[in-house]
């Protein structure tokens, strides 16, 4: 089991699940040791195939990437589920596929020889008319294989997509076209010669109302387009972190889309798991970024508060310095006025004392409280006028 699991590119647990799902017995503990020692051991025979169960077990190719555990587990689980689906058996017709193909068969080929549909409620397809029947078969098989993985075709917004109810995975199909330089045919050359002679005759008659055609592109097309019959199935899903995951499945010389239903369905399940992982990591990054922005904003807010407080501190120093100077001046002059007759100096002292009383009120606790309230500092409104930046820069 361990050796085969490595050969198949999956874990021994996943291979054991596949065997158990298909009633394939595996040797009990110690069987291989007894066999290696030369002891006679019994091989458990395969049981009879149950009704409705395919005799084919499909183990799809694995991908070895450095990916999150959730994505790795989803791939293995998807491969286990895919092992019970045989894409070559008759699969039911999907209504969306049937409707899309009917519309495609009525469409007229464009200059490249392709018929296209992209309307609401239809699958986005761009292929040659000769590929329609084959792609219908492929899409029905892919849809059935996707249902084994828990995904259904649904219309999401304006497009058809696979969804498991939470994750939406859009897709499209497009056929490759070969472009070659157009070589004019004998008929085109003969027509061009006839037009040249007609032009010369009209000019000889001085028929100036005649407007000839000039330029190579006006006589025949510059390019020829030939659909190759090779169609690609592409999942249109943006992933920020798991960009290495396979999104495109293309026709090759041997492998064709109608035979890749299980691979595509597994790719769908893996992409959906990666999308969940992507959204979770994006949410974690968003929370971290918001926390970092909050810390930067908080540091800026504290610096803003400190700057405002320092400005108010300078005002408090000025008030106290003014009070002290007025007090010293009033005491000194009052002492000198004792026993003298100086009416103007006495009036000055009276005026000075009034200013001193005001300065003392401004410099005491109540005065400072009023200063702090007027400047909105040392309180719950300490950060008044501060507006945090969204990113904290």
C-alpha cells in the first residue's frame, strides 16, 4: 500500500480509502512479512462486483506542490471520490449544457470560423461548429464528474459557474485558431485584373466620377483562420496565494477533454479549497493590517496628545511666571511706600494688586482647570482634532 501510494502520487491513507470504497481487500498486518519469510499465506479473493458499481477504478494524476495542508487534503479526498466515477459510462444530459449547445448550433461562425455564446444563463463557449457535438459530450461528463465532487452548474450573477453553495468557480471554453497569411486565389486575382482594366477604361474616358478601390486589404483578406479542433477548458478564478494551481485543461494529441472529466472535476475541487484557504488568509491579512494600522494610528494619536499638552504646559509656565513677577513687584513697592506720600505709586499698587489677584486665579488649580477645559486637554477629549488614517500612515 505504501509503495503503490508513492507510485500513484497520493498518501497511503487515500489509497486505502479508494480500496475500501470499491471493496478491494488489502493484506492484513504481517502478511508481507510472512510472505517474505517463505510462509504460506492466503490471498483474499476479490468479491463480486456490486450492482450499479463500475468495474473501473480511476486514480487520476497527482500534483506535487508546496501547498497548504487543506488544499493537499482536498485533492486527496477529491481523488478518492473520483475513483468511483467512470466518465465513459452514459451520463445524464445537463439542462444548462443542452440549452447552451442548442444556442451554439444556431449561431453563425465569425471571421475566424468560430461560433460564440456568452449570454446570461448560457455557458461561455467559443468553438468551431465541428467541435460542438464533442464538447457537448465533454461538458456533460465534466458536469457529472463535478457533481461527484459536490459541485453543480448554476447561474451566478451574469455567468454560468460551478458552485458547492459557498464557493463559485466560473469557467469558459475556447478553441484555438491557426492564423496564416492569405494567399490570393485565382478567382481573386482574376477579379482584381478585371477591376484594373475597368479602372483604366474609365480613366481613359475621363470618367472622374468613378471611385476605384485601392489597397491590398480591400481586395482580399489579409489573414486566413483555421480552427484547430483543440479546445481548452479554463477556470476563471483569481487566487492571491495559490497561483501555481492548474486552471487550464487542453486537448492534446492523445488526451481529449471528453476523457478528462475526472481531472477537471478534481481541479475544480482543489481550486475551491484553495479559494477557501485564500479567503481565510486574506481575512487574516486584513485583520493583521487593520491591527498594524490601529497601532500606528494609536502611536500618532499619543504623539498628537503629547504635543498639545506641551503647548498648554508652556501657557501654564507663563501664567505662573507672570503671577510670581507681579507678586515680587507688589511686595517690593509696598515696602518702599511705607511712611511716604506717593499717591501715584499708591494707585499703581492698587492697580497691580488687582492684576495680581487675576494672575493668582489664573495660576491656581481652578484657573488651570479652566485652561485645560478651554484647550480640550487632560480629559476624554484629549485627542480632539485628531483624525486617524485608514492605513495608519
